[in-house]
C-alpha cells in the first residue's frame, strides 16, 4: 500500500475559494476525499494532478454523478474512516 | 410584474435553495408570474439521475419537476455554468431552458432576487 | 382477520413514514375526521399518492393542491369547493393526512 501523507477531506464546491486552496496544497503522497458538495468537483473537470482521488459514493449518487467518475475511487463511510486511520495527518477543508 | 428567483447554491449542502423553491411555489400559488434561474453551482440542481436514498434527503430533481404543475413560468439554466459543471443538454430535465445569464435577461424581470 | 398495527404518526396525525401507508390506514384516519371514504375521495387520495411518488413533496398549500388536481383532472375536480366538500377543514391538510403524505408546509 502506498504511503499516505496527508488526507484532504473536501466538502466545498469548486466555486468556493477553499476548493482551489486545497488543490494548491496537494502533495505527491497525498490523497483527497470528496464529500458532500465537494463531489461536484468531479463534474467541473478540476485538475487533481497526480493525487489519489476518492469520493463518497452516496454523495455522488445523490447528485446524479455516478456516470462521471472515471479516475475516481468511490468509497463508503467505513472505507473513508479506513483512509483517515491510514493517513499520517488529515486536513478537513 | 414578473419575478426571477436566482439559485446559485448547490443542492443538498444547505437549505437556502429549498427555501427559495418554497417561495417560488408560494408566489405561483397566488398566480404571481415567477421564474427560476440556476447559475454557478446552482445548475447542479438540474442534473438528471439524482439518487438520494443514501443521504436521506428528498430529491430536488423530483421536487423541481412539480414546478410546472404549480405554475412556475420558466426554469432557466445559465449556459456557461452548465458547461463548467459538465452538464450537457441531454442531462437536463425537459422543462429546463438554456439561457445566458446577463443584464439583458435580468432586465426582463421587474424583480430579481438571489436565494440566501 | 388480523389487522397489522397502525403506522406511527406525529402529534398532528400525519404519518411518520409515507411508505407505511395502506388503504386501512386511510380509512382509520378518515374515520377520526368523521369521514366515510367514497370513490371520489379515493380518486384524490390515489392522485396524492402518485404525486408524492413522483415529486417527494406534498402540495405545499391549498391553492397548490387545487392547482395540482386541476392540472391532472381538470376544472371539474380541481376547484376549491369540490375539494373542500370532500376534505373539510383545510383540504390540503385533511387530504394529505388521509393519504399518508407529510404535512403541507404552508398550511397553518
């Protein structure tokens, strides 16, 4: 399993300033979990660079985005908790 | 006197959009001409295929489909915002009209108000 | 005949879960209002059930209840006098309660 330095939990829409701030701080060993309105980033063609991108399955389905999740791993709540335990540190945006 | 209610907040994250929809329905109940405009992240209200069973909220897609029944005049979506959020016309509900949200559009209404 | 227990209701008599509704539930709630359900009642009740399935909301007010019925069935049934006669009091509230829908948001 790859080392996971920082897990970024992002629940803001791409129009929120914190969305861009989060992307600007992504390191090479970081991963990002999109939850709530953060999953809209999947539709807005935002550049996540090389970071691993996860998205909460229920939030993706609620917004009708199940079809646009190419390079994204969909996770459920327990897998999300697993990621937070695996990460050295967590930032909630 | 026509009113335009503008929703620029995404669905499900908060209550402002639902309150705006409620207000639009109330105006329509008294036969006041009212239309809805979705811009920015608000266009995500209009994407088809929303399945909210996992988040225990009512589907705004289904709620919004009642708008024509209640007498809401137009449901407008800003073209550029739709492009930004990757919503192509086939993914929009049938009753939605693509438009350009600009001063010219707003000038057609005697009142315009942003939700929230 | 064994009757299943009545579904849970809130302090205003509306069902907590719209999907727990059955025709027995409707009869039971209607009888509390002193109403005996006729075919004309059932037509509106089933319309409301379909409306809720499609839109996940109750018609929010009396006026919008009338509009929705008119849109589906025409002026003869979609008028406030007809609906008031079938569902006395506040028609949207009475009808939604019997049909197992949530309380209309804009009815006092």
